[in-house]
């Protein structure tokens, strides 16, 4: 047995032994390995496949339930719309106020130039000596010290303002009317 192992390890008689066992070589002198023998063996060992029938089932389609509009979403959109209208109204007011500021500034410059021209015309027309001579001619004279009286009032000034009382709904309606008037003014 030891001699046979050595012989198998060396590889010389391995192919001949295998060929002899499988019946592929008629004699032991042929050391060539038959590669087709393995294929022939596999063909014999393979079973013929049976046709498999597979059934394919479609999965059930789950329909999405109808969506409902949330009350809070509707209220949120209404609040956002109201805020948008209020912002638009504030821009309308800002535009109207800036327009009135520009017109008032133009009027101020016009009035300042008119003041300068009228002051110079007044000083030219009414000379103090001319006024005194006209007053003497009319019979007027300067007051004497006995004719001058000084009033000293230690009581503070006071004023009373009377307004008509209006209800809260009336104030709201007047504010809304003012806002609508401002919008109409802006677009015309």
C-alpha cells in the first residue's frame, strides 16, 4: 500500500487507475486522460427538467381615501389673505401720505418765497416815519403813563372740548369707509 500511495502521489498511475476504473481505456498503456468522459457522465446524470407553471397574481390596488380640507387650513388661508389685504392697505396709506408730504413741501417752499417778497414789500410801503405822520394827522397821539394798564392773571388757561359719542360699530364702519376711500384714491 505504501508503494501504491507513492505512486499516486507522484501522479504517474493516477490517470491510468481512474481510466481503468471508469472503463475509458482498453489498456493501461494509454496515459491520456479522456476529457469527454466527464461530459458524457454529466449528460447521463442530469435529469430532464419538468416545465414549471407559475401563476402571476396582480396585487390589489389600494385606493387612496378622499382627502378632506382641514378647517384650520381654511382659517389659515383666510388669515393670510386678511394680512395681505392689510399690508396692501398700509402701502396705499403710505403712498397717499408720501404724496401729501411732497405736495406740502412744495407749498412750504412757495409760501416761504412769498413771505420774503411780501415782507420786503411791507417794509418798503410802511415806513415808521410815514405811519407816525399819518397818525398825527388823524389826531392820534402816544399814550401817557396814566393810560397804560398792566393785567396780571395768575389763573391757568383752560379749554373744554366737546365730542359726540359714537358706538364701536360706527367707528369700525367709519374706519372701513376711510380705508376704501384711500384705495379708490390710490387707483384713480
